[in-house]
């Protein structure tokens, strides 16, 4: 059992200097009464707004150049795919010693080959409009052809003497050409 102590009012009387010290300690967190400098971590709203504005300006400046580079890159990728598919159609004719065709239908291209008198698809259909966002067109002599055929020697057959596929994205156009001798080019058509 602990002893109980008894205090009287006379023991709790404070002097004026002591009251100031106790009073000062009661409001130590109030900024006006604290004589020490407080250290705060973090950012103010104003700092965040300034940083976000600068970031927005930088994105606006570089965003257009990045978008145009992406568009040019996808157009050149589509041009490479068209050139390689055209080369593949010619190579299949030579390797199999049979006729082969490159068929353009809208924005898709595919390679067909002769198998005992029947046209058989030898390569997957490539949809360049969906993959790269380009539009395909063709220019042939005579006009109006959407497919070309290669004989077993790799030469263009039929009445088509030259064929060009145009790849368009936006306002820029690339062209892949095939001459009557089966020579394929993507530049200098």
C-alpha cells in the first residue's frame, strides 16, 4: 500500500517568472510563439504548379517531333514489308519453278503460288493498314491491275510490264517498284 500525500493550496502557488516559462511551454508548437526555425519537408503547391507547367511546355515542344518520327518510322517499316513480300513472291517462283502472284487487295497483300494448276496461298496475308496505319495503292502498266505474276524464271508475266505499290501515311508517299525483269526497288522508281 502506498502512502497518500496531501498537498495544500499554499504549495501550488506560482511566481510570475515561473508562470511565463510554463505558459511558454504550453504553446510551443504555435509558430508565433516559437523562436526556433521549423524545418518542413515536402513541396508547396506553387512549386508543384511551376514544375508541372515546365513539364507541359517541354512535352508540347517535343511531342510533335516524336509523333512525326513515329509516323515516318511506321511508313518506312511498311515499305520494307512490301519490298520483302514482293521479293518473296519472286523468290518462290524461282525456287519452286512455278508461277507465283503478289495480290494487293485494299491495304492487304498476300503471296499465292501455283500448285498443280491451283492457286495456293504460300505466305500469310499482311494487313499493312491495321499494322502500320498506311494506305496502299498500285500503279501498273497497263493500268488497273492489283496483282502481278512471276514466271518460274522470276520475270513479270502477262501484259504487266511494270508494277509499283505506293505506301501512303499522311501526306508522304513511298513507292516499291518491280520492273518487267523482276527487279524490285524501293528507291529510284
